[in-house]
């Protein structure tokens, strides 16, 4: 049976503000447990994933993978840099009256380019819709860019189809740009603006922009892989996923490469200091007194075979021009910037949680305690409750005690935390 508040889709273009108002009511009902047919099952599933990642519908801010200046530096060397001028001429509007933005992201959803009027850019600034911001589902929840990345096709989201309510005054249309030679996604083209700027032609125009970009990439010809760039000494970015139990290494422009726990430990140690390590030092850190430098040299050879010349010897450190970023560093960066909600959203699991290496355990404990301390001192019951419900904070007695002092005994969060504290107490007494 249809929900009484289900809005007429025909109002999207004929009466956008009325349609938006009805969508907001439908979203409120849906999040309260009464799904509204205004939203497709795929959109609802995206909301569920976003909520599970800790996205706050009331006013989530995006994760910032780089600051604006760093993102602009990255964009200058990106393969899509050459297509931005013609895309700007086709879809951008930098006139004083311009109201929409042209956005282009990389293959992960990080914003690298914005084109628009000063007024449109200032509106985007208020949402932190800026270069370096992560507009993937994990970074900001359900939006057109994240949907294009997940589905591999075009997407248009209007008002309360976005999960985060501060985006409900916006309409966004996006589609992935693919490498014409490999078919892999290399970025996302998005046109965003106030809800009354979207038209029936918005989706068609974005598709035309994607076709233009892909034809320009075809004309430019295939590029070398990131691994090839590393071998030739060209600047490249390496992203290490070290949180959890499935570590990967990903060179910009290439697919993630699964790495063994031992090699992940080596890369984590390399990333932990800039002066590098001798083979003997690494052998001792990883194997203790019985460690052999020859074993490290063998592992380094295998790392180079899989990822290219990302490491230079004597001492071992990342090659000159290699920019290294890890998901653990993103969490630490969010903490340093005072973005605690973003830090929690970017922290799904402990650092290399299968590792029993002492050096890695110390790094793991340091990061976990930094997050825990920030949570406990926040005084925010929602943040503390989220932390206590995570694997990393489930045994944080201090955080649980802080939460019980902030909420009333009748609060569900109080009851859940009290039950957990009682269980931990029983385990300690057993």
C-alpha cells in the first residue's frame, strides 16, 4: 500500500520546492521506520550502508583526504586535467548570475575540480563541498557522486534523496568517466546546484559531458600505469589500506593490490618515519634477534615486483616523488583537525588487527587510544555511544561511564552500555 505522503515525481521540475518539502516528510517517515515509496530500494540500501558507516543525517561533514592546496596540486598531474577546460566551457557557469557548480572527482570520489560563480562556490563552501573532500558514500553518505561510483552509471539525486539533511536544498546529477581503453572509472562528472536549477535536460547534459571527456581521453591515447610511472621515477601517490585484516596498496590510477600481512607491516613501518630503515633494523623490528637482513631484501624484491619501484634501498624508504597516504593517517589527520565525527567514520577497524608484531601493536594502540581519548573528552553522548558500539570501543569502560553520566537512565543508550559494562565485569571476575 502506498504511503499517504508519497510525492508526485512530476513535481520535481514543475514545482521543485513543493516536491522537496514532501520528500523531506517522506525521508523523516522512512528514517523513523516507515519506508516511503518515494525512495527506490537501491537508494534505501545506500542510506543503510551510509548509516552503518556512521554518517549522521542531521549534519554530517565530509572526510577531507587532502587540504585544498594539496588537492589542487594532485589535480594538476591527474589524467583528467586535460579535459577540464572543455568541460568548463560546456557545463560550467562562472558568470555573476551562475547558480550551479561543475564538479569533477577522482575515481574514489575525492573532489579535485570545482567550476562556478563566486556565489555558487560560497554555497558549496558552507557544505565543505571543496577540493580534497571525500564525496564517496563513506565520506558524506548517499549523494549523486557516490551513487555513480557504486552503480557505475548516471545518477540524479534531488533534495531529501540525499541522506544528509544539510544537502536537502540541493539537486545533483553525476555520471562516471571511464578510461576508453580499459573501461575503468577514472573520475566522476557532477553538476550540482539549488533544487530549482535542475531541469529535465540536466542528466542529458551530464551524459554529453562524459562522452566529450572520454573522447578527449581517447584522442590523447592510453597512458602508462601508475606502477610504470613509479618505475620511471615520475611522481605518484600510494594509498595504503591498513585498517582491518585485508590490507591493500593502491597506486593512483591502478586497482588495489592485496598484500600479505608481513608486507603490510613493512609498508606501515616505512610510512612511520621519513629517514628510512636499514635492512638490519627492519629485520630486528619484524623478527627480533633471529631476524636476517636477507629476508627483508627478499620481501622488498617482492614488493617491487607487485607495485613497482616504490621503495629505494640504503636505507629503505619510499622513493623520491612518491606521496604516501594511509587510511590510518586519514584518521589521525581528522583528529588533529578536531574533526572527531570524521575520524570515527574513517576508522572502521584497528590497524592491521591480525598483526602480533610489537612495533605494529604500539602504532595500533597509539591510534586507538588517541581516538578513544578524543571521544571520552567530547562530552557528546551520540559520539560516545557510537564509539562504545564499535569493536574498537566496546571495552572502553571509561567511555561507557562517561556516557552513563550524560544520558538519563531511561535512555536506550544507557541500558545498552550498562549491560555491556556488567558483561565485561563478569568476564574480568571469571
